[in-house]
C-alpha cells in the first residue's frame, strides 16, 4: 500500500489544521493507520492511531482532547484533525500503516510539515 500525506502548513497558535492520508494500491481493511510526528532534535512519536475496521482510536497524552483521528471508507483516507495547535506541535507529520496482526508499521507516507507560530 502506498500512502500520501497532505495538509501541512504554517498556522498560528490556537489555529486548526487537518491532515489527510490517502492510500493507494489497496484499502486499509484490516490495517491500523497511525499518524506520527518528529520535531527537530526529537524522536519520532506516535500521535494517534485508528483501526480501520472498527474505528478504535488511541491518542498520545499530549494531543488528547485536541486532535481527532478519523477514517473515511469511501475515500480510503485517514485524517487527523488538529485543533488548538501549540508551538510544540511543530513537526514533520507522517502517516503509516500496519497490518492489525503486526506490531510494526511497515508502510509509510512522505512527511508533511506543520509549523505552529506563537
């Protein structure tokens, strides 16, 4: 499966932004899709993930209540709605996917840069 991430940009603190991850080559059926981010000088972290079949979502503590991950069966996309953005949310965001039977994400999209100014 090929993943294409989009939607990054430059916003001000408090603003919202929506990222989208589109899959081609196959559907997300039986996959878990996650959004990761990596800020300069920091390790990559999992921001949120969602199971395609049931839509069960998990969030990092730092974004819980501000970010919402969702999937669209018709469009075969997984979106990340980011509200009340903070400067510390600045990072390159990546979408990734793994089989629900695996613990390793082995499909990655290119990153999309999100910059939040104070």
